[in-house]
C-alpha cells in the first residue's frame, strides 16, 4: 500500500497543494509583518508592546502589517476574545492593513486570517508531506508517551518523541490503514531528519547570530481534532501570507530549529526573525517578567480603568522600544511618535524594564499640555465608564467643570497634578456642592477666636473683582491682625508678628475647600462665586464652634 493511498484515506477531499499556492499565496514582494495573538485571555501590556513594534516597523518601511488570530487551541479560547483583542488594539491606534476586523469578518486578499478557518489549507500540505514520506500518523496513547519518557529519564537521554523512540515511524502502511479503519485515535507527526550533534546558525535581527542544535523531534503537526499545532500553522501561514519578518515573543526562540527544518523540507524561503525579550519589572530588587498573575499593570484594562491617555502610553511604549527615542522626544518635543525612525537593532536584547513612575511623568506632562476643553471631553468619556458620580457632575456643570480644569493651565509652566483621569476627582471634588457635604477639614483648631476674626474680616470685605484686589484684601487682614504680608518680612522680624500671610491663606483655603493644599485659591473662589464662598466660610465657622 502506497503513501498516497494512506494520504487519500486520511484526507480524501482536500485541495491539491498547487491549487492552494495558486489561490492563497501573496503576490506582492514588500515588507510584511504580522501580529498573531491567541484569544485566550485579557490583553497584556506586552501584547501592545509587541503589536506596536510589528506595526511601526512595517509602516515606516512602506510595508504592511496584518492581524492573524491563532485560535487552533480551541479549549483555551475565551468568549469575545477576538473582539477584545481588536478593540484593545484600536484604542492604541494600531489599525492593521489586513486581517480580522471583528469576530467573524476580515479584510485582505490572503485570508482566512483566523487559523481555525484555514483547516483545509493545512491539511493539503500535511497530505502532501505524507505522500512524500516526511509525515506520518501516530497512534501513541498518553500511557505510551509516559513510558517512553520514563525510559529516557532513566537513560539520561533527551526527552521527546524522536529516532528510536518514535515507535509509529516504523508502522507499515497496512498497519496504519488497519488502525485508521479501526477508528483508533491519532495525530500527524513530522518526520525529522535532524541530527543531535549538528547545529544550525540563526541570524536574529535583535539577538544577532546564534548557534542552536538541529531539531530532532518528530513534532505533532496536526492534532486529533484535525487542527494544526502552532509550529506547523505558523510556517504555512507566514509563507502564504508573505511575512518577511516574524517579530514575536522571545518564548518562541527555542522553537526556531523546528521552524527552520519545516521551512526547509517544505521548500519555503525562511523569513527573517526578530525575537523580542519580555517586558520586565523590578519587584523589590528582583528583576522578573511582568506577570499576569502578580502585576495589576500587566493587564491593559488597568490603564483604561485608571484613565491613562492612550497617546501618553504610546509615548511611554516608544521609550522602551528604542532607547534613543527618549532623547529625540525631549529635543523635538513632538507627540507624533511616528516621526521617529524605529529600528529592530535598537530593541533591548535583555528586555525593557517597566517603569511606572516614568509612565506617570509622561502622562502628567501630556495631560498638562491639553487645553481644558479636550481634557473635559476626555474626562467625560472616561467617567462615563468608570465614575458615574463624576460623570453626572461633569455633564450637569459643563461650563463650570471646564473652568475648574483650566485652573493654572494656560501658563508657561502648567500644573502637573494629574497622571491619569482617575486622579482628577481627588483634586477637584470640593468644587461641587453635591460632594462638599460633610468635609473633613484638614486643620487643627488652636484658637477659635483668631479664626473667627480672620474669616469675619474676609467676609465683610470680600471682593474678587481682580486677583490684585483680592490679594490686597488679604494683606489688609494681615495688617489689622498682626501678620506679616510676606514670608520674607516674617523671617526678618519673627518676634513682631503672630504669623505671616501664608497662615491666613491656609485658614481661608481650609475653610473654603477643607484641604490644606489645592491649586490657586483665588481661581477656586472666583469659580465658586462670592455667595458660595461665604456660605462655605460660615459653614466652617459653625464647624469650629
């Protein structure tokens, strides 16, 4: 019985490989990169990092970048996993030229871009490999594989399915036919020609030239459900889709000998590879991988929930993709990161360190440069999803809210209090009467009578027509009650004064806002208006009784 008869028995209705190549193979000769996630969980910070590198390298070299969904591991797929990936990437302005655009639809000429829909394509190539004698059915059970493993451990040999341990390699075609007709469960394995003592030279665009042992394993290329393994699907897809540079996670680097051999036996040109080291984090002095289990910052949803501007995050990601970006950014002061020329050879071989403080600083600077209207719109969009109470106040008091957000913004050096939208409420809550109900005043009461004198004088002479008039009023209070009108004056004549103007300002600030530290007190009072300022001071006076 021939190999072809076995191949026809297993795959009676698949297309011929020549037809597959004619129908599905990319025609253009351009730079092509791809991002190929699995819909098996939440989007990781490292996923955005990898996707951005694939995207920007293609875009800056007049190439294309496509999105392929690798969903052959059906057991691990989560509901709406594909849509979540696409939505997350869109939020980071990573829009692919080809690939999946939602759970079911795609754009591009070289799909399907979802591996579970490419089953016949893979099977056509596997059938051809069986005919050529470089692939075969394997009927080994879990128990068979465990027995092999124990023998290898006892003999201190390489663990795996290869050479003399590949027991199904030597089945006759008659035996194979009998087992198949008997409905015995099987997978398809690749018959490796690799030698344990031989090496291959890998030229990685990030890691450089590295010698690695040849592959000797008869790896599974098709599982019992008829779908391929990652190793095989990757080789077929990247060849047909024309991927010229495979930019992927460092975890796959040790698989290169397998992929090199598969490309070779299939007579496909080997694409260039660039393996990206994982994003790292400093955990109390221990440097380790950013972890889905241990680090809340690993999930992209963390940054949405806290309200980090996406553009600020992209600036931060750019700083860890290429170390020389930061210098360029500081000189150019240009928020359009795509004006910088990114390169693979500037990517860290050991992996970038996730630095939350640097991200916070970038985000603070970014938010500080927004005009009040843009900040208001962004804050409304965030609060609608994550803080309904704030959202309702922002919508109810739109003009007032924009004025609040504009405090100390239109100046050469605007304040940089907010590192994310979630921070803002803690800085502005007291500006809304609905939230200023039972404030916790941050002031130790030592002399009630003195506080009453200060605040009564302020109320009786209140005038906020201009900041100069307002400040003159406060200085007049200082003069009447024995306080220095400047810190310098107080330092030079400490014994002549009860305190200085800062003490008066602190009392007014706490009475009006409940807080010791805020942005411009004059602007706060101006926005609240005279009536509300007096109401709040009177409320404070009742509180200290």
